[in-house]
C-alpha cells in the first residue's frame, strides 16, 4: 500500500451487526463452465473486503451484491450476404437505488453474462464514488464489431434496443459507449428508442454525437479522469510528472487520450500496446504522432522510432506509471510480482484480480482503482443527461471544470478513507461507495 500502513479498520457510521455469514449460492457461478476466472466473483470479493472493514449488516451485504435484474436476448440479424445470425445479448441492472441504472454497452467476442454482471456492479460503485445520482448497469453483445459492416452493426443495435425496449429509459436505465461501441452506435440507439416512444428522447443514452445532444468533452472524459486521478496520486506520492515515465496497455479511446493528456504534463511514454502488439522507445514515444498513425494504419506496430516488444513487457516495464486500459483480469497473481511501477492507473474496468491486488499492495504500489480512476466517463455522461433534461448545453470548459471538481473531490474522499482505515485505495473506494449506497438503502427501506 502506498504511504499506507497495515492494520484493522476503524469505526465508521454504518450499522454493525455480528459476523458475516457464508454466502448463499450465488446467482452466477462459472464453476461448471470453461471460463478461467469469474469476473463477477472478483467484484464480490472486493465488496466483501470493504464490507468487513465497514462491519456491515450481512443482509445488506448480500443486497448490495446481487444484480437487480439481468436480461438475456438472442438477436437475429440479417447479414449483408442474405444469411441470418443469432447474437447473444445482455443488459444487467445491478442497482437503481441511487438513481437510474447507468453504464455502457460492450460489443466484443468475449462478452458473457458473468462479465456483464461484474461490469454492471462496478458501475454502481463507480457512480457512488463520484457521487452522481445513478445506479449501475451494463450491456453487451457477443460479436466482433470489427468484422461487421456498418449496415450489420446498425441492424444489430436497433434489434438490441427493440428487444430490450422495456428495460431502458431516461429514468430507468441509461446506456453509453464501452469497448467496441461509440457515438454512432449511441445515435442508432437514441433513434430506435425515440421512434418507438414517438418523440425524441435524447436522455435515454449518453455518449451521443454532439450534433444530436451529446456533451462536449464526453469523448475525452474517461481519459481526462485518468489523467486527473494520476496527477493527484503523483502529488500525494511526491512524484514529479515532468520527469516520470509511463507505459500504457490498450491504445483505444481511454488509453490514447489519458496518454496524450499525461504527456502534456510532461510524462514520457516508453511502452505502448494495442490488440495488434506492443512497441517501445526508451527516449519516449510521440503520443500525438502515434494516435494519428494508429488512426491511419489500425495498429501501433511499425511506428517510427519504436521497436516491437512482447505485449507482456508493457505491464512489467520499469516505469513510474502503468495504465492498463484494455480489458479485465490482465494483472493476475501470475505477473503481479514482476510489476515494477509506482502507480497503476486503472483506465480499464477490472484489470487487476483480487490475488494480484494483494501482491501489489505488499509491494507498496499505489493502485488507483477503476471505480475511481476511470469514473470521468460516467461523470460526463451524467453531465450529458443533465444537459439533455434541461435542454441547455454547457461549453467544453464548463464540462471540464465540473469534471475536474468531481474527480479531485472523489480522489480526496478515497485517499482520506484509505489513510483513516489503513486500507488500499481500492478497498477505500468501495467503502466510500458502499457508505453512500447504504445510507440511501436504509433511508428508502425494503419495499414489500
Ligand atoms: N463504459 C463507461 C464505463 O465503464 C462509461 C459508462 C457511462 O458513461 O455510462 O465507465
């Protein structure tokens, strides 16, 4: 733990009741499947650890963990060659206690219900960490968007909205982009929902193009949030960003924008990877140049002045800051011992397994947990939803100023919790979120 001593948690304002029970059988188990890791189990472990620190009522603990509703659909889509294909699709609402379910839609071949339930749960805690009035949700379609034509993607998206129409709504469940989706998919989403409702309904989805109700600053928001939380962590540790080095795993929206914004603060990126491979330049990679190159060629490989390295080296590089900005469970108990950085800034959701967390804490690496580090995206999604509902739009400076305020406050809350209870930043982030969530759950009571 960075600048954090080990020890028992101190008292908090949350109700305390007896020892924790053994879990009832979980709603989702991957025991009998071929999946190597249940990502949802990982979230449960994180929540359990925070609940132990908070000495939380065990009944509330179970209530906190189980997703409210999981919807599964198989979407028939007509392909360009005239054939039909069925795509498994999901939408999970983990919680609507603090507000409408909020969270992206992922298009990826590896999407499973287990993964979507985990991602939906993280959204609940993420929204609470940055203290915005949302719950948590997530959607996903098992598909490879890079192998679908524009027409196929449009038909897939419209069918998804049509089949799950009754779970969405500006007051109920508000999707956004995630891995494999972006503003165009959100535009089709908004259009399909609006046509079926009979009137424009921009607040049903965020991350839309700015010409149709999207917020300025939304595209950059997740990366900007990663930059802000990394900057705050560096300040706390006394690390000078002007002389710091970094590596980034994943060079999509989050990885490339956080790298660009940190680069502007003086950080030198020596290692970068994407799905196609990894590159290295000890003198620092020109991030703007690389972004243009990737847009043009679709890969980081072959960029001027770099040499190709093994993707794994990006995680284990001797740098000050490591930004995992791709998918979950990439830092595990297998490679965590070889990680040498001072700060891990989790641009991705769930990149570190609970086993790896323990190792990283022992090594004194400060992990800025996903539910804090990448919360800039959902924060500006909230701003977009607010702007849609009031029908008035803010300037980009206004959006960025409000984002800065929210991220700095959330980082401060989590750091204070971490120092007070002598726990890792991850457990502290869950504790901050759970206290906020439980307060509302107790005030509202259980209906029925
Ligand atoms: N998919 C993003 C996330 O994981 C954004 C969610 C949103 O804006 O609702 O945080």
